[in-house]
C-alpha cells in the first residue's frame, strides 16, 4: 500500500556511500529529496543523477538534501558516484526494505519479459519529516527542474 502524503515519512536506516549509514530521521530540520532509480550506470539513471548533481547547489540553497536509492550494492554505488562526481549519498537497498516502505517495486516489461524492478519515483520530505510530494513513474526530462521548484516552494 502506498504511503499517504502529509503523514510522517517512513524512517529507515541503510548503508550509504562514503562508508556512511543513512538515517532519514537524522535529517530533521532539512528537506529531503529521495529519488528511487532502477540501476546504476544505465542511461536514464545516469541522466537523472547528473541533473540532480548539476542542480545540487540550488537544492542546498533551499535547505534540501538529495539522496539516491536503488537495489545496487555499495560497491556499485561508489563506482557510479565516483564516475559522475555525485555530491550526494547513494543508499543501497539490496533487500528492498526501503523500496517496500515507499511502494516503488513494480512488475515492468523489459524486452518483452515481465520483471520486478524499481519504478522511478521521487519523494520530498519536509523539515518536520512529513512526506509532502511524490512523483511515480517518473520520466527523466524536466523532472529535476520540477522537483527543485517544489522544494523551493515548501
């Protein structure tokens, strides 16, 4: 069941890049952009990550932290982060616990086959830890600009 807007965002603790442990509730006082993406180093995920990277100063100016989440390993995330020079944490959700909290695992078609995977989705949590905005089934073009405008408006 998808989480409801205007309720406390489900908290989680998970391994992140740079030998960190990410805890959502530790970021109270700041807005948090959680972007779930299917796989490191794939075309759409690379484009989306680069757009978040390029807009990171504007998100920071709006008191927002960006966090990328996928099922990839920390090692994969570290390579992806280094290759793209990403200034934000990537969280590894290998057991899909966070994906399940946020309801982003879906049956999808890939090359004519049914596969289970992450539906590209973005969530904005306000400074009080409340889920305010969500985008599901995200199309990459113009998405980051839309997220930034929403964060700036909060």
